[in-house]
C-alpha cells in the first residue's frame, strides 16, 4: 500500500477478503472530499488534503 505524506490518515484496516472482494476502512482526522477510481484490477482513492 502506497501512502505518501497523508497527514489526515489516522488508521486503516482490511475488514474482509472473500469472493474476489477486498474491503478496507480508513480512519481520517477530518471530513474531506474524496473520489474512487479504478484501472484494471487496481483501485485508487484520491483524498483531498492540505
């Protein structure tokens, strides 16, 4: 997992991995805008942070 200079991220955990689906829960320090994108089998979470 690549996380670079994301001060808002307080915690993350993989909550399940079954039937070809993996779920993560992110704990952020503030309410922020985000978007989810995918490219093939990769999923990207863009979180706005300052």
